[in-house]
């Protein structure tokens, strides 16, 4: 039985996510998102969709990127 690395729950149905060669175990997607999803540089929400990136900085949407002074990104082309 594995233990969720976010909440510590021991669960027989934990799943593994391998990121950069390192294994991570979680009991639910919520814990995986909390642990692994990048955070928007402007509003601090977890980015669970595609998001946007400029110069190594992540944003959840075009609005947050523009609010941070990044004007060359768009949500859709």
C-alpha cells in the first residue's frame, strides 16, 4: 500500500506520476495538482490547463500575463 505524498493517506489505489525521472504517489488528482501543477505568477492559482509561459514564468491566462506586463501572449491564435 502506497502513501499519498501530499496528504499522507495510505491507500491501496494510489497512482504514480513520474516527473523528471522521479516517482510521485497520490491518492487523488486533487493532491497531485496541489503538489505538481505550476502556479500562476500573477494570481497564484494552480495551472491545471495549458497555461502560458514567457521567459520561464507561468501564467494561467492571457489576462494574468498582461497584468504582469507581458503583452506578446494570447490564449488562442
